[in-house]
C-alpha cells in the first residue's frame, strides 16, 4: 500500500463513520465553543488504524490528543471531524481532513465531505482533484469581484471586535463573505474555485494541513498575514490566508490596515 492509497482508505473509512452517526450524536464541551463528539473519536480511531498498520514508522498528530513524535521523515496531521459544532447540531458542513508532510513540507492532502460525497485530493506535483477530476482556483483579480470565506477562532467572545473589524472591511469591498464553520472545507473550496480567498486567525495544524496542499496544487497561494510562506509545521494555521493568488496581495493589505486600526484604537 502506498501512502496515497492509505490516505484514501483512511478518508473513506472515517467518512463512513461520520455518515452513520450524523444526526444521532451527543457531545461534550472541551472549552467554550469547542465541542467533541463520539464521531470525532471513532473517526480518529479508524484513521489511525490505517496509518499504524500500513506505515508504523510514520509520525502523526491528531486533534483528539493522539501524537507520535519521533522525528520520522513522514508525519500525518489529522482532523477526524472538522466542523464539529456544525456536525453536533445536524448542520451538514463538516469533513475529514488529513495532510501528510515529508520533512515538514506537504506531500499529500485529502478532505472528504461525507454529506456531499466529495473527496478533494492533492499530491505534490500532481495537482488537485475533486472526485477524480482536476480542479483549479479562480481567475478573479480583484477583491471587489470576489466571494470570500472566513471563520472565527475559539476566543471569539474575548476578541469579537477585532475579528469583526476585518470581516466588515472585507464585507464592504467584495461580493460577499461566507462562514461555513469548517476551515478545511473552506480551503478545499478555494482550491476548487468555489471561493476566491479565505482568511482566519488562530487555526491549528490539523485544520489546514490538507488544505495547504489542496490550494497550492490547484494554482493558489497560502501564507501568513505578513505574506510569508509557512515553514514551521507546529505553527500551521496560526495566521491563514489562502487565495487564488491573484487577490492575495490586496487581501494582505486589508488585513494589515485592520490590524493597524485596531492597534491605534487600543493604544
């Protein structure tokens, strides 16, 4: 079994768990606005079973407290259920997200949306596909002509004014802004040309590891809010801007102006 085959198998098995349990779950709260369900745990168990059996020497890091960190060449970064709050409420916008890094750089990435039976897959140098068909980012050149997506981190109650300031600046410039509640799906949809750009603060590596490669292999761009590429696997997602590449610089300017304005207000 190749790592690509293992990725596909893990995505499908985890997806079946989410399909079976959807609409029949209870949840517990890890912290405010951060939920976990039995589906998260069962999905993660299925994914890790595939990886451990096929590649026992590989490292992995999963959202629900499963870590193997030995310095291995390959590392799997796993979100067994991205969009848990949606899922727990029966709102069909969630997915399985798995990224695989080789020496800290993305090599494979997959996102599976069981509610739509959509599987987004990327392999370094081979492009991005949706259910086996190649996809590309949009050719939109201006924020004014864009559909954007975003999300709000778990500290949204404490920093609501800050996050809403950026939302407002983009909202008045673009066609519209969407908020799905699943960063992995947001990045997959940028890769598939369904949105032109996505920004969010405070994400974790498992939220974005797959989307990082999906967007890049579809012709887009992923950086932090200073415009620098990600280099530290442990800090993936701390600042996330994923775009078609053409609106990237303009979105960076909007974010920078928002940061400066908020800093002046708080000084």
